[in-house]
C-alpha cells in the first residue's frame, strides 16, 4: 500500500529545499505518527514544569502512558496485521468501497479486547476511579491510532495527516500553558484531548476516502485465521518491542509509584529516545524504498504474467536485487550518521530531559539496538513484498525470545549491562532477517513460480492416504474361515 509513497516521491522531485524537508516531515508522520505523538507527550511536561510536585505527577503520567501504550500495541498487533492484509487484498481487487467496513470492525474488535484488561487493572491497581477512566479513554484513543496507522499509507492527503498530529500536539500543549503546577489527572486529560483531535481527524479522513457499507468484523477475523502466520508474527513483534521494558520494570533499580505501578523511568526514557533516532532513516525507506521496490516488483510479476522469456525475467530479478541493495546503502548511511552522533554526544539529549548520567551507557546500547531493530523491520517489509509470511514469523519470534532472554540476563549481570540485552536481541534479529531475505532473493523466481503459485497449488493431487495396517471388518466371516 504505497499510495502516499508515490505522492511523497512526486513532492521530492520538486527542485527546492523545502520540498525535501516537507517530504521527510510527512514521511515521519506516516511511519511513526502515534509513536512520535506519544513520545512528545512524555517529554513536553518535563520541559515545561520543574517543581518537585510536578515531577511526581509527570512520573505517574508517563508510567500510566507506558502501561496504556504497551497494552494497546500488544493487543492490536495481530489485529493490525490482519487488517493490513485484508485491506491490501481489497485494494488489489479494486474494491475500495469495501475498505471502511473492515476498518470499523477491526477497531471495535481491538476496543472489546481491551475491556477485560481495563477491568483487571481497576480491580488490582490502587488508583482513583477518575484515573482508571482516563487511562481507559487513553487506551481507546491509542488503539484507534494503531488501527488507523497502517492505512495512512493508502492516502495521498499527507498534508492533512501531518496537520492532524500537529493539531493534537498543540491541543495537548495548550492545556499545559499558563499553569504553575499540574497533576497526573491533568496531564492525562490533556493527552486524551490532543489524541482525540488527531484520531477524529484521521478516522474522518479514512471514512471519507473509503465510503461504503459497514461490514461485520468477521471479514478481518477470517483473514486473521487464514493468514495465521501473519497474525502470529504481529503478536510476536509487539511482544518483542515491549518485553525488555517489562523485564526492566522488575530490575532492582525500579521505582514503585502510587497505585501499585512499577517502572524504570531511566530505561524507559532512553529507550524511547533511541526509537526517535531511527525515524528519519525509516521515513527515507518509506519514501524511496517502497516506491522503487514496488515498481521493480510490479515489473517482475508483470513479466511473469505476460510469459516473458527467461532472460527478461532474470533482468527483472536483478533489478529487484539492485534496488534493495541501493536503498539499503542509502538508508544505512543516514542511520549510521545519526547513531554515531548519538554515541559521541549522548549527554546533550539526556541533560535536556533531566535523565541521570547513569543512563549514558543505556542510551548508547539502546541507540545501537534501535538501529539494528529498524534495519530488521525494513528487511521484513521486503519479505512482505514476496509474501514470505513464515520468514517474517521466524524473524519476529526470534527477536521476541532473544529480547526477553538477553534482557533477563542483564538483570543478573548488573547495572553496567542494562540495555545490552536489547542491543544483542536486535542484532540477532537483524542477522536472522538478513539470512532469510538473502535466501528469498536467491530463490525469488522459484518462489514466484512454485511456492506462491495458487494455480499450481490447486492443481496438485491430494496426498495419498496413510497405509492401512488393520482392515476393518463390517460383517462376520464363516466359521470355517476363522483361524484355528
């Protein structure tokens, strides 16, 4: 679904500096809009308020937001993968009028799945009722943003999308201006107001762009069942993103907040800052890679449909490989520069957000890990172009397991190794993704003609029945035929 990628590419072709800046800005919104909004919401109160009372309220607000964020992303991960696949199939079949129904159904399904979690939180956490309600509203808004996020790439109204997130951030900031002190409830209310502005704008734009009858949510559920490996990979990746934070919340240096919430603010802050360092490179990947790779893949599979010669197919295959290598080189150079800058000057950012200098090594490890995790995610995007769902599942499951085990090991090793587990897990996931992509590229024509050939799969004879070692008898034999 590279519609916005083509629009951004047309914008970049304009011969001006502002067009390049604007295209990168819109690419950031498409790639990481919900992430970026939440990170700004976490950082903005720390920049505006300096009192001790405000620091306690900000810590409680950020911790609540982390709980809401991790729960929402974990629940919606598999649903988003099913919705993305279902929407892609509908657009491929030129049935854009049927997109709105699955979108509404997926949103309702995600909201319903969060109700038991909110009920358990209300029963076991010692938080005021208004805080529980505010956290529940935040869960619903963040969930809707996750459901809408993968569909943003189908829209060409990128200026409206950027304006939606800008208005939401401005609305949240407006609730904080002129105050000398705030509470966690005030911050949560402001966040919900800003996120509501953004989500309402995005959902309205989606429903306006894809008008049609609202179908039941079973369409998405059916796709999730038929592509179970894709659904499971979404769950594994969502768990992989958060499992290191969950483990670190049990570290000896963790903080117990009011209401029974546990957190490790230093690690949480540096991890989110590390994610920010990958946004420009991934925006470049969306703008450049998905457009050019889409063209090359279309050319390859178009030649297959047109029964082109073997020489022509090999030239198309070589063009796909060359596009991936060129894009990887450009994105890697950009990410390498940003990561090197972070490794050399980490204290500038940490001082701005008042993070203790004990988090310098955590920040460096997390920045390296985020770079490899971003590269791993880009490689899985390439695998999605080849419909290699089992390969994506292998990569995401490996990353989730490695992140949990390596982070648990760092708790035993001590404070100097915090963040190293995430870096090692991201490195392992990247290596596995690279191997899977390399093998897929080598066997790309075989995959297209055999493994992904639906006609060939339907024409293959059913497997033979297993051998019958014991024959069932339906009638008795004569007495003289019985063995003596």
